[in-house]
C-alpha cells in the first residue's frame, strides 16, 4: 500500500487536531473553533454521533451538528473532521462538506462496520483517519486500513488512542507504544497521530503523553478542547480549554528524526553496534534456556508430571522483579518479558510431551 499525506507540510511543529469531544450546542462549537483558529490548528474536530458504552448517555446531537461544522468552515476557514460509524454517517458528512472523516475504536474493531463505511466511500476522494481498535490487535488495525484503501482512498492516516485493559493504570487506555511503533515500521509513509486525550482520560498527564508521542516521531496530536471542560456533556475529565491547549503545544520539545552531524553519527553507530552485540547475546541465552526447557519437558514426561508448576512460576516472577528493579528495569517490563519467555518454555515442553516415543528396532 502506498499512502498520500493527509496534511500539507507546514512550518516545523506537530500536526494539530483539536476541538470538543462532542458538539453540544452551536455556540459551544463556534466559541471553541474561533479560539483555536487563532492558534492556526490544522483540523477542527467535534463528535456529532457518539458511540457510548452504556445507553441513556449523551450520544451526540446528530445531523443538525453538521450545520455547525459548516459554519465553522465559513467563519474561521478551519478544515473540520468528525467520526463516522456507518454508511449513513458518511453520506451525511459528505453532504455538509466535512473535510476529513475518522473511524473510532469501536468501529475499527468490527470488520463489518469498516466494510460498510468503505463501500460508502467508493469513488470519493476524502482523507480518512483510522483509530486503533479497542483491543491491542495490530492485524485488526491493519485490516481496517486495507479495507479503506481498497475503496480507493489514498490519503489515510491513523490515530493511536490507547487500548482497553483490565489492569490498574494511570491511563484511561494503556498506550502500548510498541503497537503504533510496529505499524509505523511496516508503513513508514502512514501519518500517525496521537490522541492523548483518550489515552490519558485526565488532564494532568496530557503534556507528558504528548511529549512521548513527539519523542517517538509521531506526526501530530489530537486533543479534546472545550470552553468549559468541567461542564462538558461527555469526557469532561480529559478536556482542556483552548488556552491550556495552546500552553501545552508551546511546552512540547520537538526533536529531529535524525542528524547529518558526523560526530553524532559516529557515536550513535558505535552505541548501536553495542546494542546489536547484546541482542545477539540475549538470543543465544534464550536459545540455551529453551534447550534446558526441552530437557525439563522430557523429564516431566517420563515421570508423568504436569507442565505448569504455579508455585515455581510465582517464585520466578517475585525474584526477577526484585532483581530487575535493582538494575533499573520496571516491574511491568520484567513481567511482560518473563511471561513471554515462560509461554515459549511451555510451548517447548508441550512439544516434547506430545512427541511420540520412538520404538526400538527390536520391538
């Protein structure tokens, strides 16, 4: 797949998408847009239809709100975007001249819904942004991109808004940065936007999360702004005023993706060689560990012992977490690495357990 840029390259700053979570009233939409227009944002966002987790919540003003977005374009010159979740939404937004569409996480997770939208976009030339699915499934995210691409859309971008998790976290949706990083690795010309509002779910860590995205070379940000965040009709805790948003953007440190400085290139190349050497050492050690796991599996098989030993596994996790922290490694990282290694060990032992015994030549 070959993608075209969703946004025109402008001055050195991140691509900026901002606006309220939901379009509530015409006055609220226009007030927010006029304040953001002074900041020269790239795209004004507002939810017209809101897919909510539970019924009886505010689910958006619907089609009448599209007329408000049209007024935003007429009075401020800003381009506008909103979320679509089905074909009828596509038809309505095109009728009102919406400039960019986006697919939400609850839509991306459902291939039937994505295909319905893709079918409605056949023959239409409009940029489309695709949020990651709710669950951390990279293939599902790529599948949504492919469906929109097959509809003839070439100006496609993606929005990283984090992933639902049952674990306690400071985030509303856990970032799992490795997934968008892998998507950027596979499709380097794909525009990657960070929705720090939905990742955070709270105002106090919006800047911190935005900075991480910039450090990871994301193209830009999507942040929810509202003239009176505390009284917003949806997602009040994660919205900020246009003035606070301006301060956040000003505080971001923007870094170059690379450098032509010879001294920098020489030193970073040396450090990368060290990383490569250590990576090879790690792979050799892991290979040797799995050889031992094979032997343990054979021993368990001969003695009719089950593969999983919970007490032993808990002991390994506890000791490794303590040792890892003393080496500057987070407990979360240690747990993820050990669980992956443990699962691979189980796979090896299962293969040994299920391997048929070889009969001797005399039998």
